[in-house]
């Protein structure tokens, strides 16, 4: 074998080893969502046997289905992300609904109106996807990574756990032990998970403190407060979905910085207590591509995240020490005279 063949064989073995050892997410509980809707004609009636194509914008993949006799269609077990729906039927203009965003454990309805085609044409339908859940009685709210990292709540001063972001949800409270309670339930009646893997503390109730990735690695936080699905077994539910690679190369860099030079002086102290706190890192994701050997676009993706914390802190204390008179046995300054 020539040197080029040997080099390609070596790269093939390396790629095989990496992919075979790649961590696999085991979804004990699903974070997938559902998109359902109807293909409708101009009178509002369902259009049967219409060809429905669901396109993943993030991964450039397609799933197809046919509408039923009433024009209804359903796509289940979908990853949270961005999608596009195209509906085609003979005699009608092809319609497309762009920029559909599906969050974790969401059931989203997208009805697509069709118009009669006068000639070969396609229509881009500007459908406003309803933000109000009309599919079931579940009450929940979601926060994406931008919300978690940029909302003005002071969590990273004491912790880098994304659990601190639960303070942004109106249905979350803290009990007397500091555990999270959702929708009026006790902390023992709330489920916690990351990518479907339970992170509930079964011994002390509530959430495990150190079972969560970096805040920068969280794609979405979803809090379900009422009428939770029986699949999740609890009254309330908190789930985190981590980021993943897509066809677009994307990343971030951050630093959270605190220093005593920026602090105010403590009352009755002439100097500031030394303090330095740095939380820094970044992330990078995209398709796996090795020039001339492997193009993983639309097939294989990667995502890396790094975070480091450096904290040096001291606390001011004001103490009383014995005076010279106290040390000689004269305690008149400590006791009242009789």
C-alpha cells in the first residue's frame, strides 16, 4: 500500500474509534416534541392524502407523511429545534411554513392553508404559530440559552448550576429547606432531568446539586407546573435540554468576573476584603468534517463545552480583643460597676 492509502486507513480507524466511544444519551424520559396540524382548503375543510414534508433546518433532514381523510397529520418524537413544513397536493399550490420552533416536550399545532393552483406555483405561508397551548391542559414555560445567560438574576455569584435559573419561572418557589417546589407541589413531588435522565435526589427530595452541565451548554429549560404528563410521574417537572451540533458552525465565549476593586467598602472598615471570582469558558459545535477524508454535514455533528471557575474570597470580621487593663486583671471596662 502507498502512503496515501495508509494515511486514509489510519484516519478511518481513528474516526471509527471516536464514533464507537462517542457518548450515547439514554432517554429514560423523553425530551422529544410533537408537531401536528391539518392541511386545509380555502373553505376550511381538510385536504386528504396531501404530501407533508417536515424539514429539520438544524440538521438538513426530512421526514414525510400523508394527511389522513380529514387532512390531519402528525410528526412525533422530534428533537427540539427549528423546522419547516411543506405541503403538496395535486390541484393546489405547494405551501410552505418556515421558521417553526419546537421546544422540549411541546405539542405544537401548525395548520397549513392551501390555495387552488392556477398554474405551477408555490406559496410561502406566513403562519403565526400560536404561543398559547391549545392541544392539552398542560401549563408550562420555557427559557432558552439566551434567557438563562442574559436575564438579570445574580446566580453565578454563588453557583454555576443552571438550577439557579429556576428563579425566572413564576411557578417555582423555595421551601424552608431551600428545595425547589413547582406549582404548589412539595419538593418530593417534582421531577428533575437532563436530556431525559433523572437528576432527582431520591434520598433528600428535590434535585441533585452537582448533576448539571455548564450553563453555556443548556439549550433550554422547561418547567411544567400543572397537568403534567403521566409519563413523568410527578405533579411538577423540570427538564434541561443540552445543546448539540448542527450543520452551522456555532460557538460562544463568556466570562463572569467579580473583584474586590469593584465592591463598596464595608461599614466601619478602612480596607476591603480581598476577593476574586472568575467563571469563564466557551462552546463550539458543528458538523464533523475532515478535509479529503470525511464530510459529516447532514450526518455527523459535534458539540464541545468548557467552563472553569476560580474563586478566592475572604470575609471581613470585627472582633473584640482584651485591652491592656483586661490583661492585668482590671475588668472594669467589661462589667458594670456596683
